[in-house]
């Protein structure tokens, strides 16, 4: 499945929720950009972009069931749902993407550049949406590209 095909499928799944669609596109754009600037290999870049597109796949479901977004449930339900959504991918890719979707709010034990960059891209978008200042997320950023982009996007004080 190409990234563009995945993107179209995810936009359709968002069912007209502009907030969800715009958040997803923003996280994907930052993840894709940081991944390329950090010179990820092609396979890791693909997994990162796939995880960025699908990272909040469980959000509408969790909102309907529980009336709010519960981070832990979002991770566990998302890891299950993404396997179905991307079922045509090879198992090794699916396993890593499901792991990333299942841990994208978990900040201890980040075990790879794909994981770190997904967290950074989601943090930058969340900070934009919630009006956070740079210093609130800066300590969590590890990549040079992520630090540069966050510094350019978010107010310092
Ligand atoms: Fe998100």
C-alpha cells in the first residue's frame, strides 16, 4: 500500500471530522519532514509515515464509547484497529506500526528513531492546537530537526 493510498483511506475513515483530518495531516507532515531531515532509511521512513497517518485511528471509537479521549485506551484499541486497517502489509511492518500506534503517548522506553519522531510530530501538533509554549515540549525532543522545527513553530514565551 502506498502512503497516498493509506492517506486516502484514513481521510475517508475520519468521516468529515475536520479536526481529526487536520491533526492527522499535520502529524504526518511533521513526521515525514523530520524523518527525511534525520535521514531515516526508506523502510523506517515508510513505517514512521504509516504510523503517523494511523496513530489516532481509535480516537472516534474511544470518543463514542467513553465521551472523551483516554490516552491509554486510545493506544490499546489503536494497536488492534491498525492491524485491520493495514492488513495487506507484511507482518513485520504491521507489527512495528501497531507497536508505535500502541505506544505513541508512552514516553519512557522510546526504542527507535521512528518512535521518537512520531512522538515529536504529535507533540508539535498538540502544542499548536492547545497553544502550548515551546518549553513545555522541548525537553522531550531529541532530534535536531524536531528541535529546529518546534522552535520555528511555537512561541518561546
Ligand atoms: Fe495525535
